[in-house]
């Protein structure tokens, strides 16, 4: 088992391959990997998640576009890229989603930055926020009370992905720049729970 960053052991296991369709060199992990190149791979081209939920990142050091990886097989990059229009065939680092082990998931979304303005409590999956009653295609800020969530730029769980957890930032994301290193906009149009 390889690991480049100490982390408490948990219910996580992921196997990454340097070729598509689970071919080539493979390495198993039970904890965070900051840079897959330190483990002898130049890129990740397929993934098997055996236990737990994970977040993959486009760049090393857990930076760039985020990809949610839940239990299952991902034979090619399209399987984890969230049906995005942005062709990103690169995954260089990843980590477990620790707060996905919560039984209940609750999050408050706010119209404005800094947890201000109109708000809406979310406890379920929403493939289209506007269809479910949210008045805009933008969210100014969020507060995760429990669980872990993945927010998508477009309806139908498409576009850029932003992973929100109650264990990070004390669960408060007061501005879109706190959603991840690649966040460029307040636009969020679908949200779903991350479940183990």
C-alpha cells in the first residue's frame, strides 16, 4: 500500500492504474496521495474505488479541477469528469472524503457572499436547483452542517465539480474562491449528497 501523506486509517481503499481499462501499473491507497508521480506513475488513467468516497484532483498537491470518486469502477477519464464540457484527462492527486461517513446530510445555501441573503436548507439531491425552487443559477455562499456534498456548475450533475464538507473551513464556504482552487464563478445549478 502506498501513501504520500499521513492520515488516520479509515474505511477507504482506492486502486489507480496508469492505463485505461485497468491496465498497466497499479497502486493501491488507503490514504491521501499528494502527487502520483512520487509513486512511479505519470498520470492516472483508470480507477477502482473499493471503499469510501474520494476526491481526485487535476494537479498535484490537491489542486485544480475536482472529481468525486464514489464506490465503483472508472475505466476512463470520462467516467469521473462529471460530463463536463471541459476535457481534462489528468488526475495527479487524491484524498478520502472523511465527512461522507455521516448518516445525515444537511447544507444551507445562501444568495449572497458571507452567508448573507436569502437562504435554503438542503437535505436531499437536487438535479436542478431552479426546478426545485431556487431563484437563481448562482449561490453566493454555503454552510455544510453535516455530511459531504458535490455541487455542479450545470443542471443534471454536469460541469465543474466542487466538493463541500462539514470538516473543512468549519463547514463554511463564504465565497466561491473557497470552493476549490479552480473555482471561477458562483454558478451552481445542481447539488447531490456524497454517500458511502
